[in-house]
């Protein structure tokens, strides 16, 4: 399970060092892709395979399913962390999330989000404002 928030710098080769508490879970490989917000998603390889199975079961001709497949797969990059627990964030993904030399790595349960620090602050403010609306959680059954 991925929990917490960490700020890390990218090195000159666009490598992101993974937070220490996430490393064991990511050692076998990761898949990076774009999120619906202006962030990146990093899945452990086995978790991405489960997501792949669920998405593959969706109707082939449905507009929403096609959009989801395109978003997830056309932007996806797989990687195995190096010996220093770093992964290269490819240029198209860095451009999408506007990540330059610093990133906020956020654990969100089964996967990780990677944010430009400015965008993360904006998203966090939105989360905090939304969290005060109790009916939001009730609509989710929580």
C-alpha cells in the first residue's frame, strides 16, 4: 500500500528517486502513464496488469472505454528501477505533468501519483475544500 507525500528532485538524466518506503513494492518494475489530472501515475507492474485485465474486459466499441484505453496505454512507459532506486521519467510524461527538476510523489493506495509541486498545491487545496463536504463521502458509500 502506498501512503504519504514526498518531495524529490529529478537528476540531470530525468531520473526520479523513489521514496524509500515504496521501493520494495516497485522493485520488480513499474508502469508510468498520465492521470486524468495533470499528474503522472506509477503502478507496480503486477497492479498495472490487474488494471489492464479490467480495461480489456470493457466493450471494444464504447466511447468511454476507447478513451480510457488511449489515455492509459498510449502514454504508458514501463521501467525497472536501477540500483539506486531511480526511474527515468520520459520527456512526454514530464511535459504533460510540467515536471522539471522537482516532483511531489504521493501514495494513493494501490499506485503513486507524481506531481509538479505547484499543481500538487492546487490539487491539495481542492481536496481540502472538497473534504469538508460530508455528502461527498456519503455518495461514495463511505
